[in-house]
């Protein structure tokens, strides 16, 4: 999946558009919930070397937040790694050129659900 395809999926599925909150960085895109403004994804350009590859190729990577019980279900063979530049207990990195599209979609949906506003209990 390409960055463009990923961002189109998020727009079509969740109605969210990327924003670029970092000064002088027009590549790193953040996707947020409209109501609570929480991030459910951040797309960055990262060297493959950061993930243990012997390559300086820079690729598109998306960080996604997952519920704790989902960790360990996805491995590096699917293009999924501990999060680059985020809390590794809650976030993962998905290498967009390497991960199957259905895995990217599944994990994005899980991240969106994990970060949405919780409904308050009515007494």
C-alpha cells in the first residue's frame, strides 16, 4: 500500500484528512479523530535501517495504536514492528511497502477503535 492509498482509505472510511502539525515538515501526516482530536495514525518517512535492515532506503511508515491484547499477534514478517519514535507498549510501526494491504486495513481499524472517544456511562 502506498502513502496515498493509505490516506485515501482513511478519508473514505473515517472522513478524516491528514494534518501536518510539525513546523517545516510537510511529509509527516497525522490522522486524528474529529471529536476528541486523538491521533490514530501518523505517517512518516523513515530509513529501513531503523528497523534493522542493512539499507538506507527511506520508506513510508505508519504508526498505529493497538490495544495491549493485540500485541504479539503480528510479526515482522508482515511488515509490522515495534513503534519507531513512539511508546512501544502501545504503538506499532507498519512499513507500508512491506505489509499486506489487508493487514494495514485491519490494524488501522483497530487503532481507530482504540483511540475513539469513550461513551460515558449514564446513571
